[in-house]
C-alpha cells in the first residue's frame, strides 16, 4: 500500500518505521527535515511538501503538534488538500480539540477527501512494535477499507462513531496521564522527604488495586531522576489546555484539570518543558522549601 505520513517527530517516526517494516511504501514529510533521516535510511521516500505526500498516497497519517498545525498541513501552502485525489483518506493521529476535528473533517470532505480521527495512546516505544491503542471516528466505510493498515499501527482499535468522538476520548485519556503523573510525583516526594525509600512506596502501591502501568514502569525511572522524553512535559501542558478548552465549549468546568495546567505551566517556566512529562516530579521536589 502507498502510505503517507506528515509529521515525523518521536511518534511519527516510530509509526513510519512500523509501516516500512510491514512492507508498505512510505512517503513522508516533516517541516524539520533532520527528523526524516532515520525513516529515509529505512526506505521511505522523503517529499518536499504535504501536497507531494498526498499525491503519492492512498492514506495519509497526520502526526503533528496541534490543531493549527493540522490545519496548516491540510489547507495551507502546498497542502494535503492541494494534492489529494478524490478518495484519499486522511487519518489524524494528532491530539486536538474535537470541535477542530469536526471542522477539519467537514472542510476536507468538501474537497473529496475523507477524514478519520485516529488519535492513539502509547508512545514511540510501543508504536515501533505496533502496540498503540487507537480510537477512530468518521466514515465507517473508509475505516473498514483501511483497517488493515491501521492494525499495523495499533494492536487495539476502538471505532467510536461520528467525527469528534475519538478526540474527545483521547483528551479524557490524556487527562488520566496528567493526574497519574502528579499523584505519583507527590507520593514519591512525600516518602523521599520523609526519609523513606520511594521504591518501598512503589512496591507497596504496585501490590494493590491502585497500581497502574505508570507506577509499574515509568515510576522507577522517576525515582532515579531519569526523564528521557517519550512525551514531553510541554506537550502534556498543551493537551491540558485543549482539555479545558473543550470542556468549556460544552459548559463543563474541570477544576483538577485547570489546576494541573497551572502546575505544568510553572514547571515549563522553571525550564522543564522539554523533559518527559513525568519530570513534573523534579518541579515538585525542587520548588518545595528546604
């Protein structure tokens, strides 16, 4: 299959590698060309624009930072819709506001291009092995026709219905990430400041109903102050802003999300934006009085 990918950052690069390893042709574009070097070495054809990607592909994955970036690659200069043939499918893996997702789906549809919302859970380390969890919305027939390529990218896929539903659930999922990271960080900080080995705290936590994948894996890196990014603190702050924006649009107030966004913003101002989101622990411990 002729597959396109626009956006080859940490996640997009891993998804691209997975597609290539499955034997498909891959056409890729990234605004910063250095980020295409690895998949080019593995056999991807690197294009000069999203338009060229669309011209060559049957389905194009978008994996970019936010809704503005999705709109730019979809409708801006040398864009996907500039080169997309009638029948092209766009699968948007970015994390964006459901309202933006619905608008983009409508505008692409007017140009004969089918838009599937396809956000995922899981970072580059699981994407490389096709173990992402994907939420899909939009045209059911297009989803069924392209399910084979989606199943190469994700081990579990949930089809959710109308445009916007997948990105709504994705925001609800990323809210869990933010809150779990904060809860783990405060638990580690509390035990460490009390002269208790935080590994003891984790061993006990992971012996209970309240354990999570984060407490069983990333937490052990956290207590060693290892914050190599798979998903940056800055990106999680961006998602918290999107969560609060989406909630406000439907008349909902999320007090914990609002406070979490403030904490993550303070961590960015402290210079921690480009480390892993679990580096919120470093902010909590460093900002506490001695």
